[in-house]
C-alpha cells in the first residue's frame, strides 16, 4: 500500500492564498471613498448588468472584486441577513461591523476547510451621520478584516491606486460627492482617463432626507460629474 500524499499545513495555506490572489488579481479594481457629503462607491466595470457595487441596507453599501458568481452569492446572503436582523430586532441593529463579521466567518471557513477558497475580496461601507462616522470594512479571501475611515481599495494594483488617492486627498481632496467620484476615477485610471461607460458609480448620500441613502449615478448625471473635472 502506498503512503498517502502529505502537504504541510503551512504549504497548504500558502497554496490556497496564492490561488485566491491570482483569481482576485484578474478583476478590475474598486474603490470606496468618503467625503463630507457621503461615500462614493466606484468600480471599473463596463457591464451594465453585472454589478460590483450594490446596496445591502439603509446606510450600508457593498463592493466586491473577484469571481462574480461568488461575490453575488455573498451579496444576497448579506441582504438576507440584514433584512432578518432588521425585522427581528430594529433597523438600527443592522451594522457594517456585524455584516463584516458574518462575511469574515464565511470566507475564513471556506479558506481553511472547503475544497477551494473564495476568489473574492469585499468592502462593506456604512454611512455615518457625519463624515467622521463613515466606516469601511475590508474583508479578504481568508476572512481577515481591516477597518478604514477615508478610503478602501480592492483589486489589482491596489497599492498604486491607494497612493494616487492619498495624493489627491492631500490636494483638492474629496470635497463633495462629484469631487470624490473624479478623484476615484483618476486613481483607477492607469492608461488614460476612464470614460463614464467604463465606470460603475453609486453613492451613499448624507442628508438625503430618506431612510435609504444608496443611489446609482448613471447617464447624464455621471457624465456631468466627470466633465466638471476637465
């Protein structure tokens, strides 16, 4: 009888991490950026129907990069969890922190025990009543969570994009939502400015006057926001 094939736990985790990172790196980047008027959620995405940016609950948005079928299943699971908690207790009990914890458990369990890890990374963004209260939770393929307050970047060349965002924030910055979208577009552009048809944009708008704060920026409105930068 032949001896069973052995792989050390360290090597196994390293191989799974490399597998997940390769899948994620094939996707175009996404960026969440806080401003005094709200949070801009911007993705390089030329599809009109396969969204990387979505609404989870009243003041909570979702961004993802990686395999579409996997992060779409996670998005739906997050909506169901938020609706159940909001209905069973109170809408104020639905928080980005709680959802990030649920996603962390799902991704962490798949990374360590499933046949293959998820090839996705997520951001769960929650709009505060003031800019200082905005919070962005980044959840990686292995379930690890990091908390951000000004911006969060996912996808390939995330370090380069983050550097361009910091440089922009040191200059004019994200003074309002159109300025935040322009800064995000500039940071995501590697080979020249991205047009409106190459971007998926949504915002969590502060002071909207309704319980729901999420809305998509498309068509003429998006073109006007981008043209103001010229």
